[in-house]
C-alpha cells in the first residue's frame, strides 16, 4: 500500500534524450530522416505489391502485412521522440506511457508471428511445391495474418492490463527515450512481483513459440535445399527465402542480445542502442532488404516507375 504522504505520479520524465540543444537538433534530423525513409520504403513496397498482379501471391501478401506492421511499429515510437526533442519538457502521462507500451508490444508480437507465417510459406513453397496452393490458400493466408494480429493484441493486453492497476508515487524518471515495461515496473510503489512473473512468462512463451515455428520451418527448408543436386537449383531455392532470413536474423538477434546480455555489460546506453535497432532501424531496413534481394520486387518497382514516367 502506498504511503499517505506520497504524491501520486501523473506523468513520467524521459532522461534518455539529451538536453544539449545542438545534440537535440542533430538527433531530430537523424530520426526524422530514418522515419521518412521507413514510411516511404514500406509504403512503396505496399503500393508495388498492390499494383502488380504478379505479386498477388501468399509470399507478397505476408510482405504487404509486414510492411504495414513496420510502419505501425516505427510510428508508435519515432513521432513521440521527434516531439520530445523539440519540446521543452520530455514528459508523458502515465496512461499515455502504458498506451505506448501496449501498441509496442502488439506490433512486436504480431511481427514475430507474421515472420513465422512467412517462414511457413517458404517451407510450403520449397519443401512441398506440388501442394503449395493447397497449403497456402487465400483463406489460410488470411487466417495466419489474423492470428498474428489477434495474438499480438492478447499479448499486449495481458502485459498492460495489470500495469493499469499499479500505483506510481515515487520517482517519475525513466532512463530511456520511450516507455519500456521493465523500467516502468521499477517505478511502481505497489508490489509488482506478480506482474513481473507474468511479463517474463508470457514473453518466453510467445517469443519462443514464434521462434520455434520459424526455426522448424528453416530446418526443413535447409534440409530440402541440401538434397537438390544442381548448384543452380540450390541457389534458386535459397534466393526465394534469403531476404526473409536476413530480416528474421535482424529481428531476433537484436532482441536476443538485449534480453540475454550479462548484467556486467548492462547499461542504459546499451539498452537504448538495442531499442533503436529493433524499433527504428529494423523497420527502415526491411523494405531495403526486400528491394535489393528480391528480383520480382525490383522488376515490379521498375514497371511502376516506368508507368509514372509515361503518365508524366
């Protein structure tokens, strides 16, 4: 129970952003450029997929949803950071902070399972091509994407509903540039053991299940590719999933390093670097990776640019 003489906290102050005006301007410019590239890159991917009938396949249906998720994931964090860099006070209300955490968790969890669905799609295409259209019918694709969003929603709700019941009456300083659940729990005056156990358990269950689904798919994919006799055939099969493999590697590796690093190397700066990587840089890099590594996307992009020039 909170003490009667303690003042209830109504807003939090972010200490992860610099106070130096010149550094604020520099970071504002960097984050703005990254955000604009993220928006334009993912929007272009979505427009190309919608415009080209050759890309109306399960793989690009998932890529369309991944691009939309990357826009959501980045938009939850970056616009707030930009606003805070220009504002005199880096504050956010308690409810606003919890709402930001909810949408971050929703986007992150949904992206995990979209990546798993994309891995399953590549498994069906490479390991069982004759039954590909049966396994990846339109109904199944919609079901997989809906399942990813639904799972993300319940994961985010599960981790934030108990946070709403916490009482904050001590320090209101968050050593970060955005709201994170672990630092927020440390500021609570009430007992957070149950919430911490719930957060850890749900993170392990949801993250490990998504990772295992992706891993199992790629074990079968690699095994099938190794059985292909011609080098050209192996290269062609691997090229269809290389972009996705790079994106999965970036997404999981960053999260793994952040949450498994030894306490001896743990620091606020390091935590912020990892958060910038998977919240800001990864959504920007995904469309670039798919544009550079995927011939079909590059061909469709050239066609769309050619049509725009013709119209002009």
